[in-house]
C-alpha cells in the first residue's frame, strides 16, 4: 500500500511536469516567433535592451534545465534500484528508494516551475 501511494504521487508529479513542459515549449515558440517578426519588421534595434534581458533569462533557463535533467536522472536510477530491491525481497529498501525518487521528482517539478516563471518574465518583456 505504501508503494502504491508513492507510485501514485510519482505519476501525479510526472503529469504536472509534462503539463509545464508543454507550456514552456509554447512560450519558447512564441518568443521565437515574436523575435522573428520583430527582426523582419526591423524593430529589433528598438527593443535591444529587452532582447538582451531575454538572452540573460534564457541563460538562467539553461542552468535550470541542467539541474532538472540531473534530478530526472536520479529518479530513473532510484526507481530502477527500487525494482531491483523489491525483486530481491528487500522491501524496506525499495520503499526508501521510492521515497527518495519522489523527493527527486518533486525537486524536478520545482525546477520546471522556476523555468516556467522565467518564461513568464520573458513574455512580459517582449509584449
């Protein structure tokens, strides 16, 4: 039962991450389209400072993506270790690893939320 609850939380958190990822992709595409339109209209120089800030914020996103990727990798590793522990009858260890995986998944969600907040800031800059 403990395992089922943790697995459900992992799935729910994963679904939330997927939703935010999709929103972030949409924001990224919108940003590219706005930049392209401004470039074609010759307006980039007028908005030079805003695009400079966008570039800095995108660098922040890159750093967050590295942290997100690490946390996600840890989740996969811990889940695999939990399966191996369960297969060998070490159920307490398996539950502990699942709990650690959930903690890492929540950390990954936190990184995704931070990235989403940065995309919101970018959106406000380029409007």
